[in-house]
C-alpha cells in the first residue's frame, strides 16, 4: 500500500489526519515525531504505525522520514521555542516550511498537503496585524507556488 507520512502526528491536527489515513485503509500511515520516546509516539507504535524521527530544522532528517512515501501531510510549529526564540515574529517557521517542502521536492513526493492559513493581516485589510502565527505559514508557500 502507498505510504502517507504525517508530520505533527502526536499533535491535534496531525493525529486527526493520521486517524483518517488509518480509517481509509488504502494507505500505510507513517508518523513523524521529534521524540520517539514520548508517550504519544509509543502509543502510535503500539498500534503498529511506523513512527520515525523528523526535525524540521534538518532537511536531511526530513528526507529520511519521507523517503518512499507517496504523500506527505506537512505542518510546522510556530509555537516551537526554537521558532519564537529566534525571532518574535516567527520567521523561523519559514525555514521549517522551506525545509519540508524542499525535502518533499527532492524525494519526488507525488502529493504534498500543507497545513496553512490565510494571511490574516492581508485578509482583514490591515485591521488585524501582528498575527505572525497566521501570516507566516502562507509566506513561503506563496513564493513557492507563485501566487500571492
């Protein structure tokens, strides 16, 4: 069966995607985690799900995590202390997204689903500003996909 690799598999959104992949039954799920020793990672492995390590700051680890997959569900983590610690506007999340998208391109992934949000500042015509956790996710993909 084709492999669907899910980032953020131990979080709210990723675990919901993983559950949908499992329920569908037409794909083999692979969960990506930062910590194989976490209780949530161990619970996924106990269900027979392949659990692998992937670090969004390390493109080579991402390539290893997604190798052989037909599809990838990608999500970044704005609230990661490494993101906000680098820059209060969360520009580090762009680096995470770039690493993930570039790894998928380099590995020849057929389908890539990106968990993103619209740019709140633009959508609200400036009424809401400093919505970095909303705006940043859109930024890299807008450039990558040649739209704005």
